[in-house]
C-alpha cells in the first residue's frame, strides 16, 4: 500500500478516495541556501487553511503493535483486538484527547503476502495501526538475531567473552537490524505530517530509526524511550557499531530512561565517545550537539490503574482468587512472576528460599513460593539451561523440605492469563523480584495495586473491606523500579544469604509496618501511573521541539553517520568571499585572534605556531591598514618567543594582563595590582587536586594559576573541575580574584582582566589616533573569547563615519555563542586568514610597533567590563 499522507491512507482504507477532493499539500521543502534545508516562508493561504484543518497525530512506533491477531481457519478471515495489557495501548490515556494516536509496528503473527494490503487497510481503518511486514529472513535476523543475541545481552552486561557464553558480533545481523529500522521509517513516512505530528519511538529494537527519520525530515519532532537498562560506557564501548547507534539516538529531540543510572551511563558514553558536554537546565538535562539541544528525561513508566481495578472485579479473577485461597489456606504465600530468561535470577531466588527453610525450620509447612514463568517468543540454549536449573533446584527443595500435602515451591510454567496473576498477587503476603539486571519491571507495581483489593476480591478472600491493607516487597537493586519503591526491601540478588534474610524479614514483619510500607507504595503507584508517564513525556517532547522553526538546518554525513546541524538564522558559516569583499572595501582594520583552539588545534601536542601561521600573520601585519592582535590566556614568555618573527604583531598575554604592540615594544601591565598573596592559598588547593587527578597539571603564570585536565579521564576530570571551582571560590572569597572554568581548565586570575577589555582598549586607541576601525574581525573558540565578541558587537564606533563598520565575530565550532559567524576548525581559520592576506597590501609607511598614542597602560581610563558566564 502506497500513500503520501495519513489523510490519503484513511481515505484509501475507507473507500472514499474517489469522493474526496484532493487538497493541495503544503509546498515541499526547498534548498534556499546551498546545504540549508528550510521551509518556504511565503505559503499560500489555502495551504495554511489545509494545515490548520489537519488533526495532529502522535505516532507511536514499537517493535510490535498493541494488537492480538487471530485467523479463522474455516473462513480464512483475520480478526484483531487491542492488547489491553500492552503499555503502548495504555499510554494513550495520558495523551491529549485532541490528537490522534497512530501505531506503527509489526504483528506477532505471520500474514501471507497476498493478504498484507487487505490487513493493512483493515488495521488502519479500525485500529489506526500501520503494520510493518518484515521479510521473514530479515525479521528473524533482526529480532532473534541482532536484538536478542547482541543488544539484549550487552545491555544486560553480558559480553561475548568466548564462544558458547555469548554470541560474537555478526555484521550480517547488524545489516538486518538496519534494514528493519529502515522499513519502520518508511511506514512512518506514510502517515506523518512532519509539520504538526510528533513521533515517539520505543526501545532498543529501533535505536537507529531516528537517523532515518531525521534524514527525511530535518525538523521532525522525535522522542525516544529506552525500556531496557543502558549499560556503563565500559560495556557499551565494546559494541562494534557503538558510534552508529549513539549518533542515531542523538537524532532524537528527547531521550527517556527509567532511572538516573541508565541516563548517567548514556551521558558518559556521549562524553567519552563524542566529547559532548551536558548540563542541567532548570531541572532538565541537556546535551549540546551541533547546535541542537537533546534533552534527557528520567521517568519510570507506570501501570494502568483502571485496567488492574477492572481485572480485580472480574468474575474470573475472584473465582480464581477463591480457589487459591482454599488451596493455600493457613499458609504464607510468596509470589514471583518472571519472564523465563537468564537475567531474572530465578534460580538464585529459589536458593535463597532453600537457605531460609534450612535456617528457620518453623517456616516449613507454612511458607510456599509460587513462581510463574512467562513463556518467551523465542528460546536458546542459555534459556533452556536456566529453566533446567530452576526445576532442579525446585525439586531439591520440595524433596528436602516438602511432605504429604505440602510443596514449598510451585512452578507454573505456561501462559498465565492476567486475571490469574492478579489473583495470586492479591493473595500473596510477599512478592519477590530478584532480577540480576532488568529494565522497569512493573510486577511490584501490579502487586501493590492488587493487594489494595476491591469489593469483590475482598469478598472472595474473606477480607473486611474497611480493613487496612498490607504488602511486603523484596526487590533487586538492579531493576528499574527499585529507586521508586523506597518502602521495599532491596537486595543484591547475587548475595543468597541477604536475599534469604530479606524474605524472612518480609514474612515476619509486623502488621503495622506492612501497612505503612503499603500505604507509601500505593500512593506513589496510583499517582505515577502509565497516563502520568505518557503525559509527562509528551509535554517534555513538545518543549524539546519548540525551537525547530526558529533555526536553519544543515544535513551532515552519510548513512548512519548522518546528523543535523541546527543554527540560528543569524548564526552562519563565515565564507571567504563575504569577508574578503568587506576586507577590500575598508581602510582601517582591527583583527583579534585567540591562540589555542583558534590558530593552533587544542589537541596538538606541539603548541607552537606552524610556519604557515607565522607566514600568514606576517602577511596580514605587513598591510598598513591592519592592526593584528593575538589575545591569549598563555604567558607572555611563550607567546613572545613564538611570535618573535612577527614584527608588527600585537600580543595580549594572560587574557590581557600583559600587552605589547609589536616585537620591538615593551610589555605593559594592564593592572596596577602586584599583590599575589592569593597564590599561596590557591596553589596548595590545586596541587591536592592534581595529585588526585591523573593527567592533570598546574600552569603557573605571572598573573594567574591554571589547572589543566585535558588529559585526564573526561568524566572524572570534569567532576574534579567542578569540585575545584567550588573549593577555590570558597577559600578565595575575600581575595581580589575571579575563578573561572574554561575549556578543560580552571583558572584563577585578578579581577577586571578579560579579553573583552583588550579589544575595547585597542579599538579606543585606534579611534583616538583618528583610525577608527571600519572592519573588525574577532575569532575565538571558548568562553573567554565571548568577552571579545560582546565587546566588538556592543562598542560605540565613530559616529562621524558615513557607514557602520563591518564587524565579524566568529567562533570556532558550531555551538551557542554571542558570535554571529562560525568556522568548523583551526584549518578553516588558517584558510580564511590566508584569503585575507592574499587581498592585503604591503607595508609602506605605517608600523604597529607602538600604540597610536603615548605609551600608557592600555587599560587606563577604561571602565570595567563585567565578566560573562
């Protein structure tokens, strides 16, 4: 089935396509600037009217549709119904009622190719579902192959250490994973109106889908939620396609995780692998990536309260509950409900029960554990081995501690309908979830709600409806819901003795304590249900996408390395042609250049300028119309030695504390203070952090102290830098200094020393000499250079000139900045300077060896410019 819009698909499915006039679609996106994808600003009123009539959609994309499917063998007709236990069906209760919810995903059954179009039409018309019919070979390699053999074990901390323990990476399976994700993307494009719709992608099966969607629609409103754990960076980095997946996730606008631990691991991978920094912005965690802010949300999913309460009152549940009540009358029931896989810790749970019965003989004959095993879609040798071990352990316990009419362990190994599980939950005094590693796991939440009961369930279990409710939970500390259940007994599932002790505490806990713990849990679970989770995510997704229309977008890279550069319309790349044209038109030019990260790469081991840089600076300085300055945080000795060959080059060292106008001029101090007693306070503090942080060192300048951590561990170095910043601000609170955090540095310097003051002073002196600049270029790469950008952009220039000066504030790298232009790296900076030097005139009469006024301090009579954060 081929269609171009959701409207057309609905018309096709309902058979009304011939009766519905075709309304013109919005104008397609066009290339307004080479490499820039933007929407046409002038749209016809009829198109605006068409768009306003469209209902907004939220497209939920998951590996499987929330549907149950069955084919009648006699008639050959398919029948479908919503799977009301699916979280993807339940989440729509939290979404705005004025939007349509459309589902994209696969069916859990195979549909013959000849029936697929008919089934697609039926599902779209009746259920607003778009099925993705994957070819059988791709589906097997995608789901049972890459997802279950590579991603699932890795995300649960299982590495392919040797054959037989876990599967080695198979690129064929990876290619099937990518192909399947692309098919999902194709289905999304059939129903999306990218101007108004939102897309919410779910779980690890579809982690590269954001790249395909972002490539097609640069402004798509896209969220992703991971329902499994996200491993530590040490584990994740072993994945051969780690970069492709990580960059794909960053093509989303909002990425959700169940717990802070999972989000922290993801952020650590972004920091270590891509060098990205993140920060908290008014309660939101934001990642800056190519001009875009990707928000990270931490919110555990919840359960559907209405669904559970209706099940509790259902006749099937109460009948089953009464049956269980009679079966286990006079006994204490512990319930466990787990998928049959190797990470659920089922055998460890049984071993803990065995130890409990061994240590406390009085519990024999009274305590029963019912373990329900949910069957999986697939199987493997690992799962079969785990199941066999569980049965062996259970049989041993029953043989050792059981007797006629009593079995301590009952394993239910079949499909158990939810009404039956609800009956066990309602009856059990304790629930244990002992997973070794798991995502959210909603079993404890369901247990809590079922223990709250209902009038009919209370009657079946002979409970006074007005009585206070109790529950006891034993949960692994390695599952997603553990942080939310503060009243649960948390355990390390590997510590069998601790789990046994926790079970003993749970079954012997006083009734009053059980009541308090239950009330606390029920308040949380009932208020943080699946609707709350969905509503919160949707609201944050809307917030994350609010700036899409205000920025221009460039597509970068090929294949799965594709990403989007998003910049303000006023922030664009500085082209050689544009600036050279202005350069040639002007006669009094001021050029300010940062050093590290601007003319020399930050990663360069040799920090001295290259012969190419020296040559281009000499060419620029030889033009009598130019005044060129290197403005750096480095010390005057190294800068003076490196640029001794540049006769007319001005240098401002240590952020402007020292300044000279040429290699024949003497260094001037911009600050009258010579009190450096604060160094005796700051240096020991820095030294202690240096000793504790491998790869860090201290740089001692005449006017400042700098702690460098570029070569330290990225996470630890950044953490230590924040601690050092706080420590220094505390001990130096009464000293005339400022403490600043820069690019991999923490610096202490005198107050009132900024690069912005250097730029202001130079421009003022040129104006006083009758050479008020009509061309100002400033290039820098870090926070300290923002002072220069602000200074040249806000300065009042000579009002007597007929035209405003040409001002070019340019940052290195695409990032939020006060600059209006950017260049990608130091190589582009050098190329730009070479283009300017080619257009320069040789030196004839003017010399920049001395300032164009009497030799006084460059900062005399200049007001203080406040520091920028």
